[in-house]
């Protein structure tokens, strides 16, 4: 199997930053321009592991990625958080007055909207990927064009940073999960977080009962996300993250949830990155 890490985006993207921080600066990556392509890279064994954004502290959950993990039988083997810093990148020697267009991912543009209100002469244009715009500016030596991207992208594509940290909310964290097609085997004493999925019947109070069981088993619920089951209208799958002090508590909860839920699956057991 290839030792590459599949990332969404290109060199200089935030996914690339996570890959470097999690696996080391020398990590080899497979650049994927969509999350579907990232999954394909794993399934085809082009890459052995992938980095996938799963939620943002401002924008919330990236819901389609929950479905991708579930439908393709991927295993979460770890997680990583970064504080997203958006920067305005331009060709060297350009000033803010020279810039007439700024391209970036719609989410990045939204998060930097307030900054650009002071520069009404600049037109904001949606694009597929933050770092891809930086690469285009470098390759085409494009004047009058800016990109919203990371400092890593500025270094890779030799661009000036006209303004740092231009996002409106300065505390803008994104959680990424590390995924692969096989489960990771780590010592039970190192496991203190898990991601599970379950489905319930329509009986009144069924979700409340499940949550009470988790609480009784000393699990701390850190995330719950529901997803409609397309093939069964008005039925939902619940994706839940829990943390715990003792793995035995989670084992007990697993045994009970397998009985209580109409369908139960563990997506990953790993180390809590916030602890």
C-alpha cells in the first residue's frame, strides 16, 4: 500500500497543513479536488490514509463527510484541530489598491466579508479551493488578483501576504479526522474518544433513553449530528462523538447500544486531540 496521505485540496491548503502537523513535514500527499476523490484515493489504495475536515466552530458540521465515512466503511483513527487563519495573498510588489478581484472558497469569502467592506473596489469571486487560487496567481503571474489562503500557501507559491488574519471571528477552529480503510489498533488505555453511528425506531423517547444510557456509562457526549435516511423517509441516523476516562465504560455502552439500536456501528476509537 502507498504511504501517501490523501488531502482535499492542493499543497498549501489547510488539509495540507494538517497533514504536515499530524504526520510530519516530509509527508507525501495525494491532492484531491473533492472529498469524493479523497475517498476514491483511499479505496483504490493510491493513499493509505486521508485527512478530512468534519466540522468548523463557526460554520458547523460538514454533513456530507459523515455520510462519506459511513457509506464507504472508513475508520476514524485520529483527529486534529487547527485555528484557521485567513490571509490575503498577492503577487510580490502589489498593494491593496492594485487588487480588483479576490478569489477563494465560498466559506473563506464568507468568513472574511467584514474585512473587504473597507475595500469596495475589490470584487469577491467564489472558487473551488483556497490554495488553488494562490497557485494560479503564481503560475500566471497574475496582477490585480488576490487569494485568501494560508501562510503555507504563501511560502509554497512565493506570494506576498498583504494582510494577516483577516477572518472576522479570530477564534475559527476546524476539526479534521484522520481516516483509512482499516481499523487502527492502539492500546485500549490510549483510547479515550469514539465516533459511533446508530439508528432508532420511532418509539417515543428512544433517543432520550439512548442518551441516558451513555450518561449512565460515564460517557461525555461531545457531538451529535442527525442525517436523514434517504431510502427511509422520516427516519434518521445519529452520528455521535463521546469521550471517556475508562475504555471499559465505552465497552459497556457499546454492548447496550447494540441491543437498543436498530443499527449500530463504531466509526472509530482513538485518542482525544483536545486532551
